[in-house]
C-alpha cells in the first residue's frame, strides 16, 4: 500500500514547518510520498532545508480545492491523506491511517481525530467558544460517521476516482467552506462509507487571534452561502431555518446561557442568514 500525504497551504511560513517536522520521521519509507500544495501566493515559499523528500506544487491563484485537485492528479498513492497546515501529527500517525484502511475495508474514507494542542479556555479565556477550531473527537473506537473534516482526512484513491475531485467552487480561496461536506455527501450517494479513526490523531494550533466574535459570525455566514451552492433548499425551508435560529438564540439570551451556548446559537443563525443571502441569486 502506497500513501500520499497532501498538505494544502497558504501563507503559513511558521506553521507549515512544524507540521513537516512532525511528519518527517514517518516519511522514510519508499511507500510514502509528501506533496506540499501551496496556493494563493505570488511565489513558492522557502521550505525547511531539513525537510524530507517532497514534491512542492505552487499555484498563484487562490483556491484550496484547485491545488488539492492538482495534487490528486500527481499523487501515486492508493491512500490519499489530506492535512491542513496549522496542526501537527502524533507519532505513528501514518501507521494508524494505513492500519485503518487495511483493517477496515468497508470504509472508503477516513475522518481523523483532531484535538486542540493547548487548552483553549486557559489560553484564550471565555472567548474560546469563538475560536471555531475544527475539533473531531468521537471517542476511542472506530465508528461510521457521516462525513470527513478537511483538516485531517483520507480517502482511497479509487473512491475519489469514482466520485470525482473536490468542487472548486467551494473551500478557502473560493466561497470559503463546505468542500469536505460536499465530498462526503457525494460519497454517501455513491454508496461509499466513511469511518472515524481515533488513532489517526493530530493536534490543532490554538491561535488567540481567531477568538473573535465578528470573525466567527462572518465565517458562519460564509458557510451558509457555500451550503446553498451545493445543496438544494427551498425559500420556505431557508425562512423557517432563520425563524428557528432567531428563536433559539433569543431563548439562550433570555435564560442567560453561557458563552458556549450563545456562540452555538449565533453560529446557527449566521449560517441561516448566509443561506438567506443566497435566495434568488
């Protein structure tokens, strides 16, 4: 089994080397390849001199899905692993990914485990609820799940050939989000199954600058607009979602719920408003 690790990156010169360093001990096998897929920068970034052998793709146009699809076309692995550039893998990560696919032949895709590298509340305080970290933790057992999460996911190459590449209208550099959600939906429609791999563990950076309510709501509203690109929702459905979200937020406010609950309801409402933004256009 050959494994291709694809890291999509955009303007993270401090974070990317940490991820490469965490992967380096596992890249000494001929059956593994590393592809850095950089997009949205005028020129390729300088990679660490001590980096393991890798292929560096560069696309000056913004678009995570665009550069990921280019990497898929050049990857030679039977397993394609996708990692975001602001995390670090744990020792034995790739062994765990390969063991998952070898042991669980029923799954075409893998949702890896994602935990915070530091305690968000200790680092940020009550506003940690607005960090919007892509945490994925379904416990210690392999279970079937509905979808992958873009920061830490993997697919059988044959499965992507079957359903097609990422939708380039979606994701960072395009509409902003939902690319992994749309891919997961396509896989399920094709009868393919997705599993959660608890041992394929990564740790996500905790960046205090992300603990910003305005940013949190903006991203959620963008997510709603992205959702309307790849899902069908009637005007009545969208209006109802907005009414429900407004009611839920108002109840949370009236009952003096804590910041985490308030943040969840604000996110729900922002997504619904983003969907409303797209009605009629």
